[in-house]
C-alpha cells in the first residue's frame, strides 16, 4: 500500500516550528515544519535522530514561545535523495488538538506528496 494510502489524517503544508529534544542528547534544536497532521509531522533539518527514537517537541509560535508540547517517534528519515528533501517524520504519541493543528497549517493548503 502506498505511503499516503496508509495515513489516517490528511497532511497539510505548514510554516510552523518545533523545538526538538531527542532521547540521546540534552541539546534542543529548533526546526521548521514541512507538513503537519493530527498524528504526525515532517520536519526540515540536517540533524538526524535514529529511526524509532523517542522525540519530545514543543510547538512554537512565530516569537519562539512554547504553545504546546508533545512526544512521538521518528518513523522516517530523508537525506536528500531524488526529491532533495532533508529531514525526518515524527508519529505523535497523542493526536494534536484541532486548535494546535490549525495554528500550524499554512493557509490550510493541502500538502502535495509524490
């Protein structure tokens, strides 16, 4: 089954940011989101965790203030390949609230996936 056929929720383009804390480092870093859904996100970064690694994240507003927090696991890493996308996908432990998801959606435009 194709990746997008397995998704429970629609993914949307996002201009939001997360502050990411990995399970192997006490150093947090801020990442931009490529897309978001209630159950996961793809973050743009060159700092790669491991597949299956537990991630804690803070949802940030445009001023870097934490609006919400969550946890998840890394389910996919892309390192540039054919589509030049670099970053990783997180599957959230708990679904995002409608309010937080709406804040992170970039003009409510559906993301396009190959």
